[in-house]
C-alpha cells in the first residue's frame, strides 16, 4: 500500500499549492492591468512616430522649409510637455483612469484633425492636441502601473510601458510603409480608398485610441489614489486583485502612513534645498533630459529622411526605419528580462556607455563622408558601418535607458508627490525632446557629424550623471521611497560606519 503521508503534511502541501495558485492568479491580474494601462504607451509611440513616413509628403504638400518642418514635427512635443505638466495634478483630483479616458479622446480628435489638415498651421494645431494626449499618457501609465504592481514584479511591469511605446513606434512605421507601398506615388500619392496617403497615416491612429478608451473603462482605479480619497473599501477591492487578500489591510495601513498629509498635493511640495527643488526631483528631471539629449528620437522622427539623405530610396529608407524599430522591440524584451534581476543603475550605466561608443562611430562616419550635391555620401564602407552603428545604438538605448527611465520615474518618488513629481520630470523630458527634434534639421543642414557629435557628448555626460547621482530602486516598496539615497550619500554612510 502506498504511503499517504500524515494529514498535517497533506494539509500543508495543499495550503502551499493553494497559495502558489493564488499568487499566480494575482500576478496574472497585475500583468493584465499593467498591460491595459500600458496601451497608453502604445498610442504614445504610435502617434509620435506616425509622422516619420509623412514628413517628406507634408513638406511637399505645404511647401515647407527645413525650419518649418522642424516646427510641424516638434509641435506635438510642446503639447506633450503641457499634457505631462497638467496630468499629475489632474490625476490627483480626477483619478488615474479618468485621465486615461480624456487622453484617449484627445488622441482620436488629433488623428482625425491631422488627417483632414488643409494647411501647415492647422496640422501643427492638431499635432499639439495629440501631444497633450501623449504627455498625459506618459505620466498616467507609469504612475498607474507602479501603484498597481507588486514590488517583485514592478520593474518588469513598469517596462511594459516602454514595450508598448516601441510596439507603437513599430506599428506606426509598418502602417506608414504599407500605406506608402499600396499608394500610387508613395506617401504623397493617392491611397486606394481615396485621399492622399499621408492623411491615412495620421487617421490610422484613431483605431488604437478607441481601443484604449474602451479598455480603460474596465480597469480599477489606483488603490493609492483611492486611499488618498478616503475610499478604503474600493482600495481593498483593487488590492485584492493583485496581492494576497490576507495582506490587503496591512498594505492599506502602509499607504496611509506614507501619504501622511491629507491635503491635496501641490507643486510647491516639490520645493527643496537643491536649486529650489527636492534632490530626488532633480534626479528625475535630469534622467528625463538625458534620455532625450542622446538623440534617440531623431532616429524615430527623421530616420526615413535621414537614410534618403545618404542615398536610400524612399521605400528602402522606410524599410530601414522599420528594421530599426524591430530592433528596438527586441532590445526592450531584453530590458524586461533584466531590470528586476540586474537592477536599474547597472543597466543605465551599460546603456550610456554603449550609446557613447555607437554615436561616436556614427559621428565619425558622417563627419568624414565626402559631400556630394549637398549631402554626405557614405559609400560602400561608411554606409553599412553607419547602419550597423545606428542599430546597435538603438539596442543600447532600448535595452536600458528607454524602459528603465520610465520604470524609475514611476517608482522613485514618494507616494505623496509621485504624480506631481512625475509630471514635472515628464514635462522636462518632452521639452528636451522638442529641443532635439526642432534643432536636428538645422544641425544636420550644417553637418550630420556635428549633430551626432553633440549627442555623443550627452551620452558620455549621462554615464557620469548615473555614476554620481542616480539611486538604485530595485526591490524597494513604494512606501519606502522616502528613505531613498543617492550613491554618494550611501558611500559616505558606509565610510562613517567603517
């Protein structure tokens, strides 16, 4: 007769099994909720990159010069800064989910308005409206994901935001490529269903916007927002979906203690001793600025024009942009696998080093290329080298700075200031993006080597900044972020102890 074991052992085994199944269920629910919020990131990537394939056509349609093209492309980014700035305070008043719904509506309005634009000025206006939505989504999605995710999954779930962004970029470039291919005359040609191809590129963004709005209506509000608004029953219900129900009351007590003050948060709460702001807010701002000053969005906004400038046909340039984006997606998967194992700081340091080297190679290629008819001619050696360096640059960014900065912005601030501090950091990121996007046409007109040389310098400075000032947040509960210390302070503390 087989040994059945003791009843106590069987009960313990059954309890462990039930606990494992329950943990698996709550983890799966957390992934689904984070994925739903991260759809805002998909729209963020899609809407900001869809103009890539349309730049040349818009330039021809409205007879624009290089400065005007830069303003049209970057107009969305000014909207992003405004949307990010106001999203934090709005999220503290209205809730995270309602701001998602407003963002989805603005995405729809922007895509339809851009598709029907009759002049450069109104296209600029509709792109600005889309920017408001992108900016709001860039704040709300990471904040919601950080607040709904268990600590042991937060890095990976926070990385879903960047994965959604790069998938949105990839989808936009594929759609642009397909629309241009099936149209008679490329992006400036006639689409089979009528109208100019570039207009359909903009209109396509309405589809994912509607999907996100519908899905956002099905997810619960952030439990930390609900506790702040004195709705503990709703907070318990939301937390029970993503953690062990027996630990919910303890978690709510921790959230209450971390919120401490019961008045609405103000931007004045971010003030501190370091140039008028709290040191941790400056870390968030500078992470955001460096993420953009390395020039990554030049690849995603202007890559089709860039590769055409060095000898690619329009179709080949668009296909190359799609390949860049596919590399971006694959590298982001690497980041998701590593961010909770390796930590945030090591990834940021490795990424900054990789970008410094690859940008330096691109700088050398473009700076030494002979100029033919006003454009650099990379030749049979320089062309492939620059293409490989560009893809390795995208890998260096996408596996590190792309997702990790968003993870850190969602988790590094204390509960009380998170939404407002994230809003300030995200607004700084969009202003930096605007500066890079607006200046690139002028810089590239002087020399592509000059443009990429500037980005190389900023990548090197980003490495030094992480070394000196960026704290590690891996594995910490959000309620413990008040005690977060930078590397220099930690080293000083260890020195005093020894």
